[in-house]
């Protein structure tokens, strides 16, 4: 019998160390076929919404959607896809399957998953779909969560999102009150030189802690960004404010047999002294 | 076409005045307001939940050059200090923009509107100090 002096498995070491240092990791999807199938369903739904025939090249169709949809209609398209695709019984299980091993190594194997997966479509020069510098935990979300951020096209530079490395983010957060006058714009200007603009080809996924500062700016690239995002947290960790808690925002996806047994246990009663 | 288009939303998970409204419900209210008033609705900034922080609001108003103004659920989401509120409103006006308040159905677009707003907030504060009932004997 091989003896060991660690509780960690070999496969979780590198991911965990990199994640703790930077607060994010970019990895290959664990099931490329499922990714292509998921993207195809979204493309077909988008084509139906705009009355366009099913495209031959999914990536080009998404990249060039701004040539088919005016910017003032982009939010209608986004909301339509959000409602339709989130209504599919395969959507969340497939989304999770794409990164299950990575999520389990970073968070745990008893998980709660966000009830609905968010859609983001950012056309070139569109200022209506911005998500300024922020940290999700500032808005009352749990600090024990990660985000699975899935680009449906190759994203880079302003077509992508930016993130601040963990050490720099934590440093600026300790002196956040110093920016009360200028607000988050002043924070952005202060950290701008340190921002990392993530270059993520289609086929790779970003998993990050939204405790660190992140966001996006106007997409100045010639093609449209499409991305999905969804949060996971340990089932038995503290949740955020009411609207971001279990039920309203999260639901259990991988409760284990012992947990079910434990929840079913009823202490005997009725004794008298 | 005008350089200013649409209203930038502003939401908060904190309670404000007599209200505690979940952010998704606030977003629905802002979206509905913009649809009714024929404004393009621009996705909202979500204020930090820690007390007395207006970092997101201050950030939003620092550059409104692309928008017609900002829209939020209530006047009670503005800073509690009158001096800070006035400065914030003036900064919005200086950019040719206005503040839209959905619950009060009020648009704060100039100095007179600020005076009306301040009067309303003052009366609300005084009314809260009034006794709930008066003993007759």
C-alpha cells in the first residue's frame, strides 16, 4: 500500500495554486463536442429570432451578428435567447459538464449552481451593454463563488473582459474609501495599467473568482463578443443577500448520498423524564 | 442623431428610504419606465452593498456623454447628505443630462427640480419624526 502525507490529489494541485495566485484560470473544455452542440443550439435560436436561415459557420455568424441586428435590438435578442435557452432541460447540465472536473477541484463536489445562465452580447462600439469595473461580492453576492465564463467566439483585447490579479485587487480594495469622490471610474483609472485583458480562443473557458475587480469597456474590435456566465458555490457555504441566496439565485446540483441521508435523519423524541 | 442616447440604469441591493426591492425587480421597473417613456434602456450599474458607499453612482455620473441621463427607482437612492446630492445633480446637469426617479415619477433636470426634490426629502424626514398618534387626554 502506497503511503502519502498529503490530502491533495495530483490533479488538483496546479489549478488550485494558479487560482489562488491570480484568482482565475483559463483551460480547455472537458467536452468539446458538448460545447459545439451547445453553441449550435444558441446559433439556431438566434437565427430563428432574426428570421435568418441556419448558418453554415456558427463562429462567423456570431462574430458578424452586428451586420444582421441593429444595436438597439441587441438587448431584445439577448433576452429572447436568455429565456429560451434557459428553458431547455439540457442547458445547465451541459454547461456544467463542460468544466465539471475543474469546478470540483476548485470549489468542491457538493455544489450549488446559479439558476439561470447569463448571456452577454457586445457589439462593436455599443455602449448599452457595458459592465464597469466591479466585484460581485460588493453587490452582496457570496465571496465563496466562482464564475464559469464561456466565450462563444474568440475574445481578446476590448472584445474580451479585463480582470485584476488577486494581489493587486486586494490591495486596492483595502483603500476603496479613498475613491469616494471619483467613484469606480477613479478606481478604474488607478488600476488601468495593471488590468489583464484576457485572450480566450473559442474552445477554452475562463473560471475566475468575482471577488477580484473585473469588467469590460466598449468593444472596439471589428467583431461581436458573445459570452455566457454562470456561478457555482459550495452547497454548504454562506450565501449572499436574500436575492442572491439558495432558491432565488442558486440551486443544489450535486448533493451527495450522505447529505441526503443526513437531511432525512430525524432525532427520536417523545421521552419523558 | 443626438450624441446622447438612452438612460443608464442604477440599482442597489441596499434598502433605501422605506423600500427594500430586489435588484432584478428594480431592473424590471427601470426597463418598464424606459419603454413607457420611449428611452433606450442601458444596463444598470449595481451599487456596492456596504453602507454609505456611492462609488458606483459617482462612477456612473463621471461620464454621461453617451446618455440622456440616469434612471433609478427612487430619490431615496441618492446620497443622504444634501450637499453631496446637490453636487451630484449639478454634475449630471453640466453634462446635459437628467436624473429620472421611477417611483416618484419625477425628472430632476435643473436647479428648480433640485429645490423641489430637496423640499420633498426634507418634509419626508420631518414627517417621519411626527408622532404616530396623539393622546387626546
